[in-house]
C-alpha cells in the first residue's frame, strides 16, 4: 500500500464513520461541511506523516476518530472553525 492509498482509505473511512457516529451531516449543507473538515484534516494533519508513521498512528478507527476530534478542537481554539458547535 502506498501513502496516497492509505490517506485515501482513511478519508473514505472517516467520511463514512463520523457522520454516523455523531448524527452529523443530516442536511446536504451539513454533510458537505463535514466532508470539507475531514478533507482538511487529511491534508493538514494526516498528510504530514510518512507511510510508516501513518500505519503506526492510525492503528484503529478509534485512533483515527480521536485524532480527527483533537484536530477539530485545535481548530476551534485557534478560531478557525466555522461553527463552534459542530464536529
């Protein structure tokens, strides 16, 4: 598996799991915004890892979700999140 494939699979998994877990993305607009947040996480955070680091860091769905949520919290703290109440 290549680094690009790993990131693509991670993005697809998060786009499937996150909306289901948190009942987010009920409307088309919410769904689009959530997908954009996941894409930004992949690009800005996960995208900085090497393939080996990705495989060591994203060992489970729980780990990936936890890191995504930490990323969102950091964005909120920095004032970069569009909605303070969203995932």
